C-alpha cells in the first residue's frame, strides 16, 4: 500500500485510473466502478475515453488538500466613545473621527432658530 501524499498524487500526471483513486481513498476499486456506473460518484469528474475511465488528479488534490480558510480576524471594537456627542448626529451615523456609532437613544434634533 502506497502512502499517498499531495506530491505523490501530483506526480501521477493530469489524470489517473480508478484502481489508483480507490487506493488513494482506501476503498475497493469495484466500489468506485459501481458508483461511477450508477452515476453516484461525486468526488471527482469522470472522463470516459471509450471503455477507459480517467479521473482528474486536480480534482483529487482540490478535494483532499483544499486550501485552509484564512483565519478569522475579529475586527477591533472601538472603546466607548468619550468625545462630545453632537446633537445633530443620527443614531445610525458613525462618528467620522472615531468610527463609533452613537447610542441607540440618540435623536436628531433640529438646530435652534432653524
């Protein structure tokens, strides 16, 4: 039994056969053939060339060695705003200098004399 690494799979070339794919997945080749015949094989694309069945190694690599998702970076939460609250600022409008959003209780008030 071969130890299948990414480099070993890439060394197979652009396509490989069913027995090799079965070995990579650690299943019997007849299982893979049966799934292909029934249309249940969804792990890779299936390329039929006459009676030959070829499976793209690129699909195997994408399935087995998918790139890890980028780590989630939590955005910095601004601290409580300590600057002067302007009476004209709407509750949903962020302050331009600090990026915070005023409290939900903020209300738009008309300017005096307007």
